C-alpha cells in the first residue's frame, strides 16, 4: 500500500469560487428580470356593462348607459378582442360575431377594459377592450 502524502490540498481553487459566484449572480439577475417582466404584462380589467352601438363593420362600438360612469358614451375599437355569446364558449379568432351590424340598435354587452399605456405619444384610444360578452 502506498503512503498517503502528508500535504493534500482539497480546498477549491480561487478561480472556481469566482466562477461559481459569477454564475450565481447571473442566475439571480435573470430571475429578477423575469419576475419584473411578468409583472409588466399583467392588468386587471374594468368590468363594465352597458348598451353598445356598433359601426357597420362591427369593428368599433360606442358604449351607452355604462355601469362605470367614466366609460359612458365612450368609443372603443373591438377588433381582436376575445368574445362570448351569453352563456356560450369564448372565442379568440374571427370577428366578434355575437355583435350584429345594427348601427341604430342597442346591444347589451359586458366588456373587459384595460388602460392602454403602450403609446408614449398619447395617440389613439386611452382604453382597450380585451374581451366582450354579449348579453342579449
């Protein structure tokens, strides 16, 4: 049996400790950035009921008798909003077919509305409709 040397150094090298510290710091920064990004894309919508008048293409509405006063008589672009007929399944694609092209006839709706902060110049609508539920 060979003798065991009297001086064995089992301590990690300084460069290994430095690399591990850098790896941990990068992982913490990435986790913090991910957490921050997740928080930036969450919004709780206003849930508003009212009577909607559509344009002839059913791409925009004006809301009347709104349950939240600040949205009364406001106009909204509705293209791309998720929609549902009363008690029906939700749809992401296609037009908002639960609303009909009846420019002079009110339709009872419930809307999910969020504040549009994406335009730094302030052009366009301040509010965005993210979902529509037709209640008629």
